[in-house]
């Protein structure tokens, strides 16, 4: 395929891109990591809009940095200062906003989750509404359902850690065991990162185990899609409440807090209630004794980490922690996604 | 004239620039539209300061994008985070702020209107105070009285729509009928955009009709200036309360809400009261039946549009709607203004 | 020494840099002032992070402008939108934040003072905690103890004003009298700028006099360090409550408000109380009659100035006022610091 295949494409979830296209992103990201300032013509003097319904550290820093390193500029926009139409206030429609932005920018990133939605799936709908009207690519910068750039950074990091040094061999993930395990904590996090990890991990042929206390089921549609991914790769998906069993033989441990399916009720996000509920499960923490059950697993997390709750310092800062490399990869995969969908390659 | 004629000039209202200078801006804007990334040396590594007393979508996006496409950078500054001296608080004087900024930046844009002023004209005074002390050009990014960049984008779009395809002939506006008509709505908008449209339309020889319900007079000084503009061009200015009559024979329909002269009283902006008053005039909306009275008029609006109040979806999204082209032109005229007043051309 | 000596170095206070290194910064700043856009390759497409715990005018504008003029980009980040761990809330540790940022950016600036600390020294500790974990240079953009870039801009301006025209001779400061005098005012300012001025002034061999009403002592450790600086240069440090005597023979008058040592008590910043206390000392203002006691001194101030309190308009806008030149120098010294510590020179 020609290098402009992906030009104009939206990225809302990796599941909607072919494996071939995901590999294309990863391969370019690897090249960009090796030659960090060799791609500054790609978005030269172009503008990328970032819409932050929710604030963020990593995502803001890495996207703005990505645009800069491609020679362009990312505008940091907060919709609270936009006069957008809502059910109760006059303002601009998404149609009008998206069609005008398409005249100015080469791409649009949107972040919406947690307290900025009133029910699970609402953020996904809004992003798709922008994508419907925009003539430019729309990229999720994390929303209530998915976090595709995190997923790409995850697998890039896992391949680097598990594969041969200095080579990038995606097949190394095939048949490996990925444990996505719930951690307690005081942040009531959205499902986007873990769901994306489960989906993309299963695309790469991993055996995926999801472990959580009772009452912390994820989106059944996502799990069904992941199960299909696994089947087509000859791998398996397992969902369990038995934590210790789940750690056994794992190659990658992804310990992360997430909210329960009850978090959104009556059009509200019951954050405090979620935190109180989660904080009771003090045994759901990734520590050295559990890591000892694995097959010398690496520890992974999309950060920011809630140390002492999701994971102990010993593991998070230990020799098998991939967290900073995965975080760095956010920059590289986002540069690659922007280059392939919006850029002059 | 040489190309550096406009170097150093402020742009607070188009009325203070000669017709020749306005044409110079439009001609450069047309060239820049055709060769969008051909001017990236003009503000290379220069800084443009944007002061947003009021938030904005279009203006922020288009100015920041304009600076980027000229090779420079626009800093997004919110005076609320500045320690500026006011009547009641200690802080920095405009003199000090403007003189220091002149050492850092190549130009300064200011937006101040609506709830950030306590009476009509106060924003205009503040911009002129900055312009008095700054050694760099000061550009209005919309203030309580005028919105010069919107006016330039308007006429650019009207000329494109009414003139021959592929040619830019400003004379096409001569003798055409411009209807500026009040629309109801829930936003209590400032007079800046419509006043600028009336002024610049009359400079280009248009017959201008202003239609509004009783109680919605605009600034009499602005109307007097527009009347003089018309007279010198052999055109006419009409002000009426009769909506239907006003639509007849129009070539351009500009339907837009604006606040009444009573909006500022006792040092306050009575927004809620204005909205309630305006929302009673439900018949003041631009719709297909009214457009049928015109001479196949185009619809124009500075956006964001309050759909369902100022105009129906049918007209706003119809085949004669110029709104997205006019919005796009904000980018091009602002690049041209910045290039001519601040740049290395 | 080679030009990369300073690569990777933090700048938290000028006192921790050798005199040679400070001169290296000043010499490069002078070159950059003369050839303002001749260094745009230095941070080409690199990202500098600015962390503003406290808002700022000059610092934001000058740092962001500096990065732009070096070909790079400064990201404006407000920690309030970061989910950082605090004593009472879950969130990210400084270790994690700093280590990830080191993967994205070439440098990190931090501003923290006034109401964002609960006791004097806390901001200094936080900056040093970031510096401990970051692999990239950390620069103070003003914190509760020091303001190194202001100090560098100060001496650069003083040398320009007191030395021969067109030449940059730092030795001109040797033996000159620097008066740092408290001014009343309604801003309850931190000690960072005046302490930095006292330290760097004494490094350059000036006789420093600090004058303030009783109850406005500065940090005794800083004064002790300055005294040592003076001794090693054959100069003197004097601390007095006698204002008029202090002006006599001064070559540089630095009149500025600062808070008392009682401002932080019980973990709180008692701003209103400080303002009321300070506003009683109405005789502590720099005016023409006091300037007449000096040896034709220049007036200096880090801005923003609280006119009418710290200094009269007559002096601040008079022919011996160096304020705008010093403010401009912020840009040049910061470009030089960034170039030497983070850049490709």
C-alpha cells in the first residue's frame, strides 16, 4: 500500500483500524523514536486543534510536543470557553464548529470522559458527531470508551521490552499472557485505557486475562470484540475474580483502577461513592509477592499512577517497570498517527 | 505605494483605513488563500500577543492559526491572570504593560466586549489606550464597537460569492443591496460585527438597509459615518422597522442578534433582561419565505450562529449560505493584516 | 571552557553558578540582543515546559517568546489542571511527573511563590524535588526564595546603563552603591527578586545597602551569603532602617515592596494583613527628592510596578529609569540560559 493510505482517517479506537494499519503506525513510531527530529517537515506550519473537555498531563504534553516536533503547532482549547450549544444553552452546533475548524486545522483531537459525561458512551457519541461533520481527521485523546493512542504506546513498549534488543518484532507478543488487573485507588478512572489495552492486546495474539473484584465488569461489547480478536488469533480471553490465579504465568501485568458500571446513574457521575467503594478492596494492589507468581512479567501502566493503591513503589520503580518507556512512546505513536493521517509524508 | 506602507499601523476599525489600504489587505488575502503555505517567512519566529478579556472560538483559532501559518507564534493570554491596575486594585498600568510588550512581540491583538465592559465604548477606549503606549501594531480581535477583521472577511466572502468565479473583483459589490437585519436569540450580542459590516459595506458602494424592531437602534455616530460613506459612493443607507419590506431585492442578507441600547445601565451589563426581551420577537428570524423576497440573496453571518433564532437551519445550511467561506476568510484576512502591519514582506 | 559546559545545568539561584558561568550567560545575552533572530536553530522544534503554579505577565510572555525566538515552543502548563499527588489528594508523584517530562521536553521552568506556598522555602524545596528527578534542566521562573533570571536581567541592564555606550563592561559595577529599598504597596510581594538582586549585585562587587522599616528583615541566610560575596570582592553589605541615609551616594535605586517574615503563619499566607501593615508606611516611596540624594542614580525595578506606592510616576517614567530595558533583558538572558543549558549551540 502507498504511504498515503491513512490520510484523512479518524482514530477513535484501534479496533476500527486494520492490523496492517496499526503496524504501519508502530513501524513509523519506531523510526521516529530513532530519528526524533528528522520529521519536522511533516506538519510544517500546520495547526492541530486539541479539545480538552477534561484536563490532562501526559496527553496535553505529548500531543502538543508531537505537533511541535513535526514542525506544526497544537492549539490548546478548552470547550468551556467555547459557546457550544447544549440542551439548555444557546450556542454553536457541533456541525458548525467542526466545519469551520476543518478550514483552519489539519486535525482535531478530543478528550472527554469522567465527570464531563453523564453516562458511559456519551463521550464516544460526541467524538463521532465531530468526526461526522469534520473534513479533517479526528483523533481520540482519551474518551469514556477508548484511548487508541495509549493502546498503541502500550504495545510499542511491550514489544520493545519483550522482544530482542534493538529490533522491533511485533510477533513477540503472540501467545504471551497479558493480565489486566483492577487496582484499588482514589481516582475512579474511566474504562478507556484498559479497554483499549484488551482490544489491541488481543489483536496482537496475546492471551488476555481480566481480573477484578465482583461488581467491576467492563463493557460487555468490548469484551465480546476482544474475544473474537483472540479466537481469530488462536488465543484466549479469560475474565476472573480470582486475583492470585490470574497473576500466574503472566508476561505483562497491567494494574489499574477503574470505576464500576454503577458510576453513572441518573445522569450523574457518582465519583465520591466510587472512591469509597474502591478503597475497601485494599488487597487489590500489584506488589512484589504477586509479581513473583508471574513469568518474570513486566509492569505496565498508562500513568499517572496512584502509587500505594494500584501498585507498590517497589514494583512501579522496579527493574521490570516499563512505565516511563510506555509514556515516552505516547509521543512517538502520536507523531506517527498525525503524520500518517494529516501529514505530508 | 511601497509594500511597507502599512507597517506599524493599528487596526481598530476599518473606517480609519483608506479604501486603498483595505483593498491591499483583500488582495493579499486572496493570494494567501491560493498559496496557503507560501508566506511562512513573514513572521518567522516572531511572537504575536493575543489578549482575550472575553473568550472566543473563531477568533482564537483563526488568529493563532494565522500566526502559525506565517511562521510565527501567537501567545494566548488572559488578562484575568495579569495583575493589571484597575480602579479598585493595585497592579500594572496599561502604559507599563504596553511598553514592555512592545519589547517582546511584533503585534498585539485585544478582544473586549459584552460582560467585560460596563458601558458601550469602554472597550474601544481601552484598546486605544493600549495603542497609545504600544510601539507595535494593535489589532482589534472584536471589541464593543468594532470588529475590523470580521468586516474584511465579510466583504472578501461576498465578493467571492457575487463576483465571477476564479476572479476577485471588489467592484461587484457596488450598487448591491446589503440587508443587516436583527434576529432574536439568547446571546445578547455586541454591536461590533454588524457595525463593522455596515461601515465596510458602505465603503464598497453597497446600498445598506438596517432593519430591527423598535428599541434596537445601533450607535448613531456609526450610522452617520456609514451614511457619509454611502453618499460619497452614490449609494444609500436606510434604517427601518419593517422587516418584510427590507428583504425585498436584497443581494446579501446578514441576520444577527444584537443587544439594545439599554443593555448597559448603572455600570452593569443586563444580559438576562436583554435575552428575555429579545426572545419575545420570535418573528425576527431569517427563513426561506423571507429569503424568497430577495434577489436570490446569499446568507451571511459572522458565526457562531444561534440556529433556530437568528436563522433557520434550512437557510444557514442552504445552497446560498456563505457562512463557512466567510469564516475561513477570517484566517486569510488576518494573515494579510498581520503581514502588512507587522511582517517582513 | 567549551561552550557545552553548562549543558544540563539547573538554574535555581545565581549563587550556585560560578561568576564565570554568569558572565557567559550575559555575554551571550548581549550578542542575542544585537542579533535577535540569529539563534533560531538553537531549540529548533524542541519543547520547553512552563509550570505556572502562580500566574505571571512578564515571565510567561518572556519565556514563551524566548523559546519561540530560539526556534522552539514553550508549553504553558498550569499544575491546577494536573492530577499531582498532595498530602490530601491522590495523584502523580513529582518523581513520575519529572521523569516522564524528561522524555518529552528539553527543559522545565517552574514558578511558585506567594499564596501557592504555605511557608517560606516550600517553593524552593518543590523546585529542587523536580530537579532531583528530572533529567532535563530545571529553571526557576521565580519562586519564594529566588528569581535568577530577574537577577541576570538586572545586572545586564545596570551594566548597559552605567557602562560606556555600545560596550558591555561588567566591571563597571565594581564599587558602585546598590540600594535595595523597601516600598509600601498593596501587593505583599515575595522576597525572590530582591534577594536575587542582593546576591548577584554582591557577586559583581557592588556595595549593597538594604533599607527597610523595622519588621521587614529578609532571609538571614541570604544576607549572610551576600555578605561573604561582598567580602571576597572588597565591598560591603549594610542593612539599615534609615531610609534617607541609605539613598545618599547610591548609583542604583531598587525600590520594591516585600512581605514581612510574619506573612506565613500557621500554614497560611496572611496577604490582607500584610497589605494593611505595609500601607501604613506611606513615607517609604521612592520619589524625586530622595533620588536627589543619590549620585545621579538610575531607578530599577523588576516590574510590574505598583506606581504611587513603591515609586512615583515622575521617577518611574523619568530619564534615569531603566525599567523597560531591564524588562526587555529578561527575554535576552532567558534565551541565553536556555541556549547554554538546553540548546544546540
